[in-house]
């Protein structure tokens, strides 16, 4: 009983077969042990701290056509918008007043957001809020683009690898996209000095335990600072409209495993996790998560950043309701902090 979770806690790794058995295990005791160890490890590295990130969704235009995603190019009834520079800066100003010290600029791959435009926004944020971290999540770009944006003041970059198994990657993406390029981008970002986030969806269509193991092994090689994991949730306007959603149990299982394999990683309790269950975020926090990312986008565009059906954008997902989110975090036994919240390896470096 509890052998796999205990061994993973002790050694930080498991052979493939044992990892696979743990991923598939429905043994209640084993799963409870995983939660307990995950919480112990997160407290060892981060205490009870939960870092807040203000999420600014800057564009719902995307030139890609990922089969699972509600803002894919081919989704003709998607509502498209983009924020201009003043609107982005205004979101950050609002967020700063609320106490956020990280801004995440996230968007589809929208060619209107050129390097010049992005560098302008980033340097303005950097000048106005030198005590804040700027995180980007804008998909695949050129090495030169990543380099220029880093130079302009960006600190971190989120780019989920989505699937490290080439077979699964090609079932989730159109032929013009490649796992090879995705990985190349992640290594460039690392090399350029970004704190890097990878990740994938739990319960994506066609995903097997072996695919998940490929994801974990890839991340052991990449050593990302952040890992974004949320359940797959179908979107009605995509080819995956009729596919089954990922479960709460599988998502929590993976969060626990990831906390034990990557003890000091920054691990958000994602919006998708909060969307599949009212207790999702709280359970995520209790299973190793140490980041939450409330939405700072202007209220009138929030519903348009429609990645999957019923995506939460109000209540404690909304930055205005930060106090109720902070209460929720306290009630779960943790403490929301107004800090930049860099990766443990980067803290106290005086940047
Ligand atoms: N369900 C859950 N997550 C999704 N994402 C995109 N579409 C979905 C969906 N249907 C995630 C992807 C992507 C991020 C922007 O959102 O992992 O990296």
C-alpha cells in the first residue's frame, strides 16, 4: 500500500512501469498518500505561499488551428478581439493597485503583435512597474523575437509543449505544426534566460498513460521553472466537440506526481481545473499547486477568450474579486502573497 507515492516522494522518480501504475491507480489510500506528500514538498520549498499572477488576455486572434482550442483559426463563430497598447497598460495599472506583481500577457498567435509592438509594451511595463515580473504567453515565435522581448524586459515565458509524444502531438495539431519546433522554442527560451513554463492537458483526446510518461520525461530533460496542467474541456466549435473531458481525479493525480518529481516548480491551480469542479482550485492547492492566475482582462472581452466551453471568468477568477480569492486560499490553509514569486532558484538574486 502507498508504495509508489512513498517511493516517488523519497526518490523524486519512478521507473516507467511504476509511474504508469500510479497514474492509473484508483487506490484511495495511495491517492491520499500522494496528496499528503505533495503538500509536504510544496511546504518545504514554498511554505504556505500562493503566488498571484494577473492574466491579461491580449488577443483572441490565432493563426494556428489546434484541434482542441476554441480560438483556433478554423473556429468561425469565435469572437475575435485584440487589446491595444494603452488598454494593456491600463489592465496592468488596475492590477498593480490590486497588489499583483506579475503580469502575464497571453494571447493567440496574432501577427499584429509584432516584435516592435510587443517590445514597446514590455518596456513600458518594465519602466512603470520595475518591481513587477512580465510573463509572456504568445506561442511560437522566432529566436530573435524571444531575444528582443527578453532584452525589452520580459522575465518569463509560458509555452505548453502540449504533448511530448510525436504520435499524440500530431493527433492534436494540424500537419503544419510540429513538436520539433515547439521543443526548439522551449530550449531557445531557456537559453535566453527566461524562466520557462511547459505543460499539457490532462485527459486530452487519445492521451494514454504512456503519453503522459513521455510528457514527464520530456520535462525532466527541459527542467521548466513552471508547469501548467489543466483538464481538457471540449469546445463546441472544434473538431473535438464530442470528445470526453479530462477528469478532476486525473488532473489532481498529475499535479501531485509533478510536485514530487519537480519539487520546486511553480505550479498553477489553473482556470480549467476551477471550471471542471467548484472545488477544483482548492483541491489543486492541496495537491501541490502554489500559483493562481486571476483574470485582469477588461470585462467586455473576457468571454471572448473562449478556449473551451464554460470557461470561468467571473467570481474569484476575476481580479476584482481578489479578496474573495484570497479568502478561499486562506480557507484552504495557504496564504496569498503580493510578491513577484520567482522560481525558488531565482529568488534573492536581487533582480
Ligand atoms: N481545454 C483545456 N485547455 C485548453 N487549452 C486550449 N484548449 C483547451 C481546451 N479545450 C489550453 C492549451 C493551451 C492553453 C492556451 O490552453 O493547453 O496551451
